[in-house]
């Protein structure tokens, strides 16, 4: 009897060891699969960047002539992109200013004053803006904003101002969502201490809440700027895109930005020509700008997370 029990126990132990070995093998396979997935994303970015740089080297080799040149005319072998870079930042910064003027107060209201039922209405509407295709927003701007600007302010309607309005709508969800999360992340004890000292709600928000949430708000603005600069279809439909780019002197002037230049001219470029290399070089410049903005956003958010953790530890 004892011998049978010992054999049964030995069998169960061996079965247990087999299951552990099989489980370890499965975990190892899953771990390797996750590692390959992570490496693949890095490799994809690397190959995209390598291809862009390879195709753009002849244009980038022009140096100041390319980056600081004032005239873009492929037919005359002139490939200066400085007016296009300036126009890109003018359109992006203006849209960001409008989005900040609307988005930050909205985030403050949602985080501090809105009743739950109203927040549950506004928040999904804000999030819904992210899901609207850019071509739909561009078509809306072309049919609504462009005629309105042309009839009430003059000009052709397709202008910097139209680009500001469309891009600000596309930037709003990022500004509102991230800013609201940053404001809600300020410890409640800060509010209670300020109110206990006799400060009003508005004074508490202005002098305490917003300064402590500034890292998250700044990150939302930087991220919004990156999205505005990288947007193509919506801005392409409303900014005019003159044949020869120039530095704008009025918000009612049409302009051409980096993204629209690539889209408009890629269809008729000659492969292997300097024109083709210049368009790829524009892509590299655009990639560098957006990458720098994304890195800045990550750094700001990391700083905010570190600050919050230190405050929690001290508390």
C-alpha cells in the first residue's frame, strides 16, 4: 500500500514538474515574441528614417542654399524652403494660440466647476473631435470658413486665418484632455489648504492649481503643435498653396507649408531628379521638427510625473 502511494506521489510530482516546464517554455516564447514586437517597431522607424535620409542626401548637401534659400522653383532648379518653414510655423503657432485660448479654460471648467452630468456630455464631444477624418474638417473649412473670411475680411478666403481655424479645431482635443488630466492631478490638499486660508476658487486656480499643472498643460501645447505641423489634408484644402511660396505679411494671404508642398508636387516630380531629392529632404525636415516636439513632450511629462511622485512621498 505504501509502495503504491509512493509511486502515485512520484507520478504527481513528475506531472507537476512537466507542467512547470511547459509553463516556463510558454512564458519564454511569449517573452521572446514581445521582445520581437518591441524591436520591430524600432526597426520600422529606423528603416523609414534611413530611406528618407538616403533619398534626401543630394538636397541636404546643398546646406544653406536648401534650408535658408528664399525661392522654391523646381522648373528653374531652385529649392529654397525657408519661406515654407516660416509659413509652417506661422500656421502651427497661430492654431495653437487659438486652441490654448479655448482649450485651457475648457479644461479648467471641466476639472473644477462642471457638474458630473455636464462633464459627461462635454467630454465625449471633445473626444469625438479626434475621430473626425481630417478631410471632412478640411471640406468643412473650405465650404464654411473660406467663404466667410472672403466675404467679411477680404482676400481670396484661402489663407493663414482659415488654416488657423481648422487646425485649432483639430488641436483642441489634445489640449483639453491632457490639460484636464494635469489639473485633476494636482493634490486635493493644495485646494483645501488654499480655501482654508480664505482664497476664492478663482484665486486658488490662478495662483495654485495652474502653476502646479503647468507641466502637463505645456506638454499638451507641445503635442498639439506637433500635430498641427504634421497635418496635411485639412490644411491643404484651406490655405491656398501658391505656386511659388513666399513669407506671408498678412493672415489673409495664402501660404504653402511643408506637408502641402510634398503632396502637391510628388505627383509630377521626376524620379532621381533634384526635385525628388528636395521633396524627400522636406520630409526629413518635417520629421525632425515633429520628433523634437514629441521628445520635448515626453521630457515635460516625465518631469511632471517625477514632481507628482516627490510630492506624494513628502505628503
